[in-house]
C-alpha cells in the first residue's frame, strides 16, 4: 500500500517514534507499505521554520535528507493536485492539509494523519 504521511508523522518518525500510535507505527514499519512524503509538507515546515515557529526546532533540509535516506519517496506537487483541491468540500481550512488530501486522492494513496478531522473527506485516509 502507498502511504502518504502528514507533517506530524514525518517529524515523529525521524525524531520521536514513541509519539506515534501503535497503529501508526505498524503501518510505517510494515515492509509491504511504500512510504511517501509530500513536497508540500517540506514547504509547510520550511515556512514555519523561517517564521521561527516554536515547534520547528530542527533543520528542515536535514529532515528531508533523513526521510530520503530511510527510503521514503518524495511526492512533488503537480497541477493535477492543485486542481483536485478545488474539488474538495470545505471541511478543513488548512491549505497544506487540503493539498495532502488532494494528493492522496489523485495518486491513489492512503493519507496517514494524526488529524482526525481529515477523515471526513471522501478519500482513503487513516487517522492514527
């Protein structure tokens, strides 16, 4: 199964895996699953880092390198993803989260997230 992880899970998977639920760790550690991160997540974290957000205490470029070194696949943002955002119902206000939902829908992936609100979207979403 192709899994697209949200920003929280990406951070925790590389720094504090104990914060991830048991169900989430099982998905991430299952060798049958392909793990993906979105360029949008890196973009979001880079913005927060540049604004000195207190939750971003790490180098975002290092996070990306660590993900790639651990065989995560990078998913670029395409025009199709952007267009799919417009087709989504207005359930969630965060544009980065909406883009992750759109990417999962377009690419036939399951979005794995800690945000239970996202599970209301008509998409394959696994809140953990």
